[in-house]
């Protein structure tokens, strides 16, 4: 994939930042009174692979003016070597705006993970292109890849238009647009036609499109095979069939990808991934991985693939690095991985967990 060579930013990522609260020691929420609080957003999780490995990454988001949570978020992004830009929005009193919260039980053994999202009054609902100088960001500065997800696009009519404006402006200036479809039924209720039209328009601007066969069918309205269920081989076949259809609808897309996951228990998964590029499918067959916390594994797989594209690697190498990045993240209590170097990621792909001195 040819990316803009003169770009200041390897990745630019629009997102709505928030806070995740988890019980300690793998306990369920209802049985806990001590919680760990961390900064999160699915989209910034994607960018962490590149930022920790030395690529310049910029986050576009809103903040709540004067909020200690906002300060925590800004400090966290800086600690991840990420630049950020966006307005500080007045809170508007106790019933005004805030950053999103999600409360997560990571699961343990035979008890599955559970996540409760609390996004009422989220400051990200107000994301608006007029608050960002897109001509400067994408024209003067430039971005190799602009990554966004359906979670942000579906938050509100404002955020849908925000993502559409970014996708059009990024493409105009030669950035490769990446879109993780991430269909969520609860976000779509009562807005199906509006969001399908918007998601389809975003997908038309993309060079990179991520999602499983259900995402393509439910969000983009494409006809395809029934979801593969629990059988990994069926999931692979279903994805291949879906992508052949999707490429006819979106001929400018150069890379399609998805993760493959079979849950043995909360701490033991079969982890795989599949990628289409240049008319060819590449499959990382599912393998056993140990899981400390599953949240963020899929995002980091996408992040690893995008990092490979930024580095100019061949598609199969991008897929392998993405698989390993996702597997690495499941060993962290954060929603994102903090790789020390490429070698640490490749060791996971190679199955080498020996100590390095």
C-alpha cells in the first residue's frame, strides 16, 4: 500500500476518551469494593502499538474543561507518546458533560468477562469538525493513516458527521482511511437507515476496512453467508465469502481484516486473524494464548496490522505482527499493549516465551 511519504503523523485517530474501572484480582464487579481506574478508548488502543514503537500518533478528541479526569487522560496520552488536540468543553454543571465510563469484569476461568458502558452525557457526543483545523492537520501536517471506528461514528448524529468530514478531508489530502466497522446493536436502535447510509459513505473513502461478516451485513447491508458461529473454520470461510462481496461494493479498499477468537475459558483463548490484500487471503491460524485480560486484544491486532502497513511490510508479515500484538495485549491489565520493541512482539508470534537477559 502506498502511503503519503511527507506526512508528519503516521496515524491520526479521532476518538472519545474515557475511563475504565475494574475490580482487582479478577473479581466480579458485584463482589468488589476496590477498583483500578485507567484511561481507555478503543481507537487510542489501536494507535498504542505504533506510538510505543516510535511512530508519531495524534489523537483528535474533546476534553471536559477543568476536569481531573480530563487531566488524567491528557497525562496518559502523553505517557503513551501520543500527541493530542481538541477543545476543552465547559462541563455545564453537575448534570453537564463528562468523559465516558465503562465498568469491566475481566472474567476468570469459567466466568466470562462482562462490560457495562455508561456513556450518558459523554463529551465525545459533541465532536465536531469545526473545532479542528482539518486542512492544517491533513494538508499541511499530513497523516499516513487515519483510523476511526464505528463506535465513534454511531455515538450521535454529530459524531457521524464528524467521522464523515474527517474521512472526506483525509482522503482529499492523500491519507489512507482505516475504518473498524464495530457494529453495536444498542447504538443503532432507531437509527438504522441513518447509520447505514453514513457507514457506507465512510467505507467508500477507505483503503482499509476491518470487521467480521456480521459487521459487513448489519452495518453496510451487504448480503453474505450466515455468521460462522463457534467453528473457526466456518468463520474463516464466512469471512472469505463476505470479503469477496465487499470488495465488489468497495473496490478502492486495498486491505480487509478481522480477528478470530474461540473462548475456551476467560484465561485461555484460541487466537487467530485473517487479512485480504492484493486479491489474496492470508490466515494466521488460531493458536492457544493465555489471557490475563481480554479487553483490547482486537484493537491491538488492528494496531499491529496498521503498524506493518506504515513500515511498508508485505501483507503476511503485517498479519503476523497484528496477531502477535493482539496476543500481547491480553497479557496486560491495560486495554493496550506497551511493547518494548518489535523483537518482543515477534517473539510472541514465534512462540518464544523464554527469558531474555
